C-alpha cells in the first residue's frame, strides 16, 4: 500500500526520494504515532516533504490517494476568472429553497460535477443545472444550494457548501503564487557574497578553540569582524499608472531587498526608463537625476534589477517622444540598452502573469532589448532571476 502511495507522490511531481520513504517506514515501525489517518498525514508530510512550497501538492496527492478526493488532473477545467466573480446575490423565498433538493451525497455530487465539466462549453449565470454564478445549481458560487460545491469566487454568505473547491491549507506556498516578504527574502538570499567588515566584534569559535588548546587550556578569545553581504544592488522601480495594481507586491519586494542587501540603491521611473530618474515621487519633477549621472555614479559590479509590468504603448519603448509625460529626445529602448551594457548583471522582474506577456508588444520589445532576462514576480521566477544575477 505505501509503495503505491510513494509512487503516487512521484506522479504528482513531488521530489520524494527512496531515503525519505525509508525514513517514513522506520517511523511507522517505531510506533511514533497512533493508528490514525490524521497523524499519518502529519508524519508523512514531515518525513517526505523537505520544502514548504510542496505542501499544497502533497495535500492534493494525499487526498487523492487516501480520501478518494478526485485528483486535479481528472477534473481539470480552465474556467475563466470572470465566470467566478460574484455578480448576483439571490434572495430566495422559503418556498423556493424548499424546492432545492440534495443530490444524494458527496459521491453523487462529485460524479455529477465531473459530467458537467465534460459537457459545459460556455459561461452560465443563474439557473439550476450548469456550473456558474448566482443560481441554485450545486456547482458554482454566489448562489444557494444546501448541498453544493463552491468553485472559486467568494461565498454568498449561506455557508451551505458541502465542499469548497480549491480550499487547501497550504496553497500559498506553491512556487507560482504571488509572493510575500518572507518568501522574497529567502529567494533574495541566493544573491549573496559574504565578507567580514568593520570592527572585530564577533566570536571566532574555531580560532578560539585552537588558540586555547595551544595556550595549555587557558581561555584565549579570538574575535573577527561581522560577516556582511557585499553584493551591491541597484533597483529601478516603475511607479504609477498600471503599476498601481501591483503596489502591494512591489512594496514587499522593496522591503525585503532593503533587509537583505546592505548596499542597495534605488530610483523610480514611469513605464520606461528615459533620460531622468528620481528618488521622491512627490517631488519627481523638481528633483530629477539624469540617467547619465546614474551610469557614471555606479560601477558595473552592481546588480541591476528593473521592477515593472512593462505594459505601455510600444511607442513609449521604441520611439523618441514616445513618453506620456514629456518629449523624450531618445527612445526608451536606447536607455535600456545603455543600462544593460553598463551593468552586465541585470534582470527585469514583472508582476504581470507570464501568460499575458505574449499579448503585450511593449513586453516583447523590452525582453528583446534585455536578452530575454525578464522573470515573473513569483517565487520560482525570483529564484531564477537571482541565479542569473549571481553568475
């Protein structure tokens, strides 16, 4: 049984090794848990999963194997997000609610849901059959059914769903989700190069032991300067316009970067980099810094990180005078190329979903200028960018 469980985890793309599987068997042989499925779940997760980003996949695979929960691959359906927005709150009379009958238990519901996934081809709102919003069907959101399955969206407030689809305890740890400050810090630590600087105020334990032994056992404390990350980072952050939709994540990234990098410099731009940058957005027109000065001030050993959605008119990237704010004498692509040439270690972090990039001409233009060093602002994308910058 457990061999099949091991292979089911591997089939779910979880990096589970034979050594970890043997550790689980040893723990079971040692009777470290009671004969309970819940306790086995925690033991299996503890011994088999070594990175919290895989907790969500483990939950899905465990449920599919032990609880009879339908595997995600069996019921995969690409439902547009706008289907799942709650657009209608229905107030049903007691008589109407009395007419809604249960479908015969969870197994029957799941079987019917699978059938509808295969049959339904378009959006539906209201009604009592299809997957949609605001109706009395057992499947969807924003409606009413005493034995229903909510798929996406917000609840209608009835709290009658028998199952909330995709409500998994660890989904936020998936490496494709939008990231928070803690996970950003972990990813940024890939970009580290330590050196000891400053006064000798940190205990050097190996040297202390060696010196004490050489001194016939008399304690001889040895101190060394504290280790600091010597990596120097220059961040250029897009602000305003469409970036207003990404303020929270940009702030989280900026906060994490300030905590991780001792040598961090930053400037702002709008949409694309031109001949001016600024430090204070409220005084952006009065206290601008020429981009040429930035190029002359910072040496090529700085790691350059652009942060922006790269979403704008293609003219703003490719044409002189394309800026929406003033008549720039040189195209934004010219300045991006100068920066990329001066800072060989550079990357662009984009908070827009990667699936949308191919539909943005400006994104394609910027990627071309930066030799395709554009990465999504997800945990996996950030880790890839840090590896690129550390080479």
